[in-house]
């Protein structure tokens, strides 16, 4: 049996880092594992222009430097590179897209349908309002990162991703065949098959999807096992087992359209364990171990490096990392809680035993 696994250092292509003290509390966990991460712009207020993205990047770098100085992270982690994104609104202009592209710091623009998830109130009310921005993105090759759920409260929560494909995503791709699209944190077999089989509109248009570790490891039963378990609640919500199996097949099958995005989304424990608990799973501290567990269960650990370290840079047109990480087969217990400003934070699967550990 494999006892260690060395990989080109992975990147996280979908991450929430928050801001201020919360940022300071969580950034080190990601930096210890990943060389780079696509940082989501859903702050309060959201990151809507290049100047704000630049300033946010500086705050992330500053928080990293503080963590390094405090001895919380090593030298490799101190070199972590945040890849910034903008939050698409009804008012995003074509000029802002061109500025973002020219900055070299902004790597994608995120579409949140208004009201779909945490801090998405300023999101897009109707995709038709964003056409000039989307056309500029197609023109300059700026990827559109999509939270793919409809927000219509009449549509069953578990069906919102599949309905989004038919109502929004597919028509959009037909209208803008050169637009580069990442279907973020896919959760259904419909999404996996759509991305696998989608034809590429023209030479520039391409589609990819990120997949979280929790959607590979758990189905919706996890939310209700022995009582309501809010730490397993995220959006898009976990789906039934058939969908999990389709995602596993997609992630471990060596198809470069699928790559790693944790969607690690930190919320204070008290706000998760709440009458109206926040959506989001905190997986940053043990992300690559969670993915290794999923790939090992499929006996496809040999496919982890492509998914975690090669396919993302290829899509985003960035160099592959030169650093390496090593995982060992080793039992350890996920902490019950970790420090977080004013409270604690509860990592996903807190208290459970992992069989893989990042050791170098
Ligand atoms: C994310 C968050 O908390 O920012 N929550 C989540 O459940 N994934 C937002 C998001 O990505 O939908
Ligand atoms: Zn997210």
C-alpha cells in the first residue's frame, strides 16, 4: 500500500478568505497547503473593481506576513500568491473588465445570482444586464466564474443547479461561445456531464469546473446524521449519492476540465450553530488530505496531481508550481475547533480521524 505521496504543490481554484481578523485567522491554513488560490470577492461590501481587488490583495499579503512573523506558517507558505477576482454586478462596465485584465492581478470575474448564497445580495439580478461586461470578458479572455444555482424560491433547493444549466448557463454559452467559463463547486451529475460533454464554442471558449472535497466525500445524509449537523451545510447543498459518485468519477477520471476548488468558507462556530445557520464548510486546514481520502477510496491517487496541480494552471494560463508537497499515510484527529476572532471555527469533520497527513 502507498505510504507516501509526493505531488507538485497544488493550488486552490475557489477559496473564501474573508477580511480583517478573520482573514488573519484563516489565511495561514491555506498557505500551508496551496501555492496559490483564486480568492472569492464576496466581502461586505463586495470587491467590485480593480482598485479594491488590489487593496484586498495587499491585505492578504499583510496578513500572511503577520502569520509568518508570528511563526504560524513556514517560508514556503509565506510565498503564497492570492489570485484576485471581481464580483460581477448589474453595473460592471466593459472598461472595468479591461482595467482588471490589464492589471494582471485579476484572474476571473464571479457571477453570483442575487441572493443565491452568502453575501450575494449585490449579485446579478438578470444576466442580460451584464452583457457589455460579459462581451468584454469574452474579448479579453477573462474567465467568468459561476455560482450555478437559480434563485427562484419555487424551485426545489436540490434542483437549482440542474435548472441553472438549462435556464442560464447553456443559453449564455451559446450567446457568447468564446467566453471562458468555470462552473464553480459543481454538485450534480447533470453539471459533471454538462461540463464533460460541452462542446467548445470556438478556439478561445472553454469550460471547466471546480469540485470541492466535501462534495466528493459526502452526500446529503451527512447533514442529517444523528440530528441536524450545520457544519455540513454549504451551498450548493450536498446532493444524493448518485451525484456524489458522478463527481468522483469526474474528479478522478483524468479529464482536465475538472480541477480542485475547496470552497473553504469560514464562518464562526456560533453562526453555523444558529437558528438560521450560515452556509459554508471550513476545509482549508485539511483540504488536500480530504481530497486524498476521496481519491484513495477510488484507488485513483495517481490522478490527484492532475486534478490538484496541473489542470487549474492550464485553464488559467499560469505556470505549474515548481514546489512539491508530500502526504503520508498517518492517522490524526481533525481538531474540534480552531481560533477565530470573537469565537472559534469548527473545521469540517471536526473530531474525526484522517488517514492522510500533509507532512512536507
Ligand atoms: C460561501 C461563503 O460562505 O462565502 N458559502 C458556501 O456555502 N459555499 C459562498 C458560496 O461560495 O456559495
Ligand atoms: Zn464559494
